[in-house]
């Protein structure tokens, strides 16, 4: 009987995974293409709109100001209305704004639309992370989150050649290629919103695609999973937002995002600087390479984290690798060495994600984690403003990306040290500052 249960368990987890992960994976690809394609648009747009390096850095980063301001309210609304309705709303509104960005005529209009895109998309990522905790146990969470967040590097693998190809080949109605790119890549979000409304199931209890005994087993397992973590805390929204451990993780994620998005948004222009003879399409093809490497590293490292039931070192080590690689990329003058080191840095940056997002669930209950994850993601994503803007400012001052890469490397060293020395085995009293307990369950 036990053997049958084990076989059924494996099959059911696989069934749930195939039902949920491919769909949210595609939605996240759409999301990241829409937020990151400004990096490719810059190859034409900066000249057409007369954007300086500083102005482009500001336009790239202001997305995260809107994201920050509306992240927590959006997650509160997700808890109120349910994942199916609220995530569909997010998709439709960001699709509208993304398509509208194609019509901007100056820097100010671009700033406004990028800010509104952040407002529209706020809540999507933490909402999906919380949604996954409704369906998967803690022991499966890092691998599950990795399968979802692998959409980020995959979005660059798809978006890099797609965006640049459209820019080189779409010239209809006397419109620039970068404008058509924003329209064609924004439209799938509208379609995804409609599909989300009809496809997603809010909770396991509502899953008609599961058999009654499968629903019963899953609900029982999830309940036992919650009970097996007696040290998990439940805080109100305000207390979760001011919890020292949550703020500590927020700062780590802030520094991480400075590096990840700083490199991501500026990479097309960094690659273009290797040779003036590269076409936009060739830039896009070269930009695929680091993200292919990052995707493989991300999934393998996350599986290692689950296999060893360990999160702290699996979060810290990739940050150290990324810091050293960015240092080398900033100092290198050889384009082949530079792209290899950028590939290594992105592998570290993306490998960090899944083990890191398993940390909040170790010391918070699921209801509190919904707010805490939103806080960490929103505060952390302010790094998405600082990173691109810092590179733009430093490049504008020094006419080179090197100072910006060295700056991001220094920040990642700080993030590595903070993650490495985070308290895991503390024995604090039963208050809001309790250390993260070991994953022993």
C-alpha cells in the first residue's frame, strides 16, 4: 500500500506541475519580454527620441518605481479576488500599456508609460510565487519556483533574436522597427489575460481537473506541510512589512536586482560596443548565449538546493560567483572573454533566485508570506531602478560600461556577505525577530 501511495504521489505531483507550470511559465516569458525589450529598442529608439545614456537608464529604471508603489496593494487584491481574476487583470492592463508605449514621441512620454507599465505589472511575480505555495509542498518549492522563474532567462533567449529581427525587418506604415516590436510583443499579454481567466484554478479544493481522492490527498498533504513547520510565524500585514528578517531579505534582493537588471537592460548596447559592424539581429543572437547558460545553471542549482535541503549557501555562493565574473568583465578588453564572464555572472545571478525565494516560507506562515514576498520583491525591485540608472550615469560620465560593471560587482559582494552570514540556526525567543529555522521537515 505504501508503494502505491508513493507512486501515486509522484504521478500526482507531476500532473499538477504539468497543469500549472507551463502556463505560468509562458505568462512570465511574456511579462519579461515586455519589460526588458526596451534594452533592444534602445538600439534605434535612443537616436530617434534623442535619449542620452542617463535618460535611457532612467526610462529603464522608472518601471520599478511604479512596481514598488503598487506591489503590496496588488498582492492584497490578489488575496481578495483570487489568483485567476487578479492575474488576468494584471495581464490585460500591462498588455494595453505595453502596446501604448509604441506611440511615445519624446522622453517624457516614455517615462510616463514605463512607470505605468510597472504599476500594471505589479503583483504578478509575488502573486504567482504565493499561488505556487497553494499547490506544492515546501520540499518541492525551490525546484518548482526554478521551473517558473527559468522563464526569465528563457524570455531573453526568445526575446533577444525576436526583438532585434522585428526591428530589422518590420518597417510597415512608415513606422520604426522598435515601435512595431513593442506592439507585436505587447499583444500576447492581452491574449494571456483572457486565457488566464478561463484556465487557472484558484485553490486545490476548486480543481475539477483533479479526481476527488487526489484533491483530498493534496489538501491533506498541504495541511500536514504547514503543521510540520511549528516555528513559522503569522504577522499582520504591517508587522510583516516591518519585520527585520523581511527587510534584511529585501535589501539582499535589492542589491541582487541592481546587478541582474543592470546587466540585462544594458547588454544589447554592451554587445553593440564590441563591433560597429554588428547588425541588430546579430546583437540579439549573441545576447542569447549568456541566457542559455544561465537557464541551465539555474535549474541544476535549484535541484541541488532541494536535494540537499539547503537554502543559505545555495543563495550566497551564486552571488559571489556573479560578483567576481562582473569584476572580470569590467576589467577585460577582449570581447570573447567579456561575453564569457557576463555569461558566468548571469548564471550566478539566476541560480540565486529559487533558493532565495524558499527562505521566507521557512519563518513565515503562508498568509503572512503573501505580504512578505510582495514586500521583498517590491523593495528589492527598486534595484531595477538603481542598476540601469547607475550604469547609464557612469557610462555617460566615463563613455564606457566598465565603471558601471565594477560598481555592480561591488554591490554583489555586499549581497553575498549578507546572504552568507544570515542567521539560520538562531534560537531567539518567540517574537518577530526569530531567526529562520533549519529546513528539517
